[in-house]
């Protein structure tokens, strides 16, 4: 992002990115606890976010818990977070993991996601079928092959699985790049739930512009 501030704290339309994400989660009443996993030395949360959370009202703060157990990788952070909440939740309770850098998630999409997985014995993830033609590149950046895009999907978040199953999977595959990959590695087949292109992950500076537009449009209709 070419910015000294961690991207989850960068401002979008006057609010830190992560606060947009948390607000969308807070609008879903059946989410019992909203757990934020940050590193032990994260000074931005107390300086920037805690005050803003208070201003957003009790719908967020009453369910929000912050755990300073973040790891060096996504999988390590999620696993540490699961271990932190395990005294409160039973093994069959479900953990829904979402990227702080996906601030444009709609609460209605979260509700649809939860409905879709309510009776599923394994769990699943939001994803989108690949629409573009895919090319495999050679080291010198020449097209080596056109890849068949049939049955290929782009993974998004949220991803949701039973707490005990997800913890077991992440412990077995600490280098997993998302929760579904870890679940797959221990022999399960997560369910794909249709997501939205607007649920983008802010990765590059240009993504910030699109996120600003999407969030402004969303806020104008609420």
C-alpha cells in the first residue's frame, strides 16, 4: 500500500477501514461475539479504533472483544484467536473468519451466507466463479498456457467452520493461506456460497478508490 500505517487502519470516507468491516458484522444480530485479533504491540487500536468503536454505539461494543495474540501468518493469527475464545464457546460452535481488508461486505450478504450454511455439517466460504480467461506465464512473462477456467472459483471471506474442526485443521496446516485450504487438507469439502464482486479485498492503493466509491454508495442507501 506504500503507506506506513497498516492498511486495516487507513481511512476510507472518514473512518478506519477495519471499522467499516466491524460495523457490517455488528449489524448481524445472530453473531454472538466479534473477536478482533491483533498483534501484542499494535498501538493503533487503542489510539484510533477504540474511541471510534465507542462512538458507533453499543451494538458493536457490547459484542466486541480484542485479543492481542496475532501471529506472523494469517493461519497462526486465526488459530491463536480460536484458542483465545475457546473457553467461552463450545466445540460445535462456529467461527466465521473475515478479512479486515474487506470493508465493503454487506450485512445482507453475511445473513445470506449464514442462512446457506445453517444446516451444513462442514461449513464453507464465500467465493465467485472465475469470469476472466486465465493465462499461465513463463518466467520471462510469455504466455505458457491458457488455463481452463471451468470449475475455478475465487475465494473470498467470510469463511465459517466449527471451532474445533477449524482449530484442528489450522494446527495441521500452519501455512494455509485461507481457512478452507486447511479444512480441505484434512479431508473435508467446504461448501461454496456465491459472493459478490463488491466484496473486494483491499490489496493495492488503487483498491482504496474503489472501496471509497462502494462504501459511499452503500451508506447512501442505508
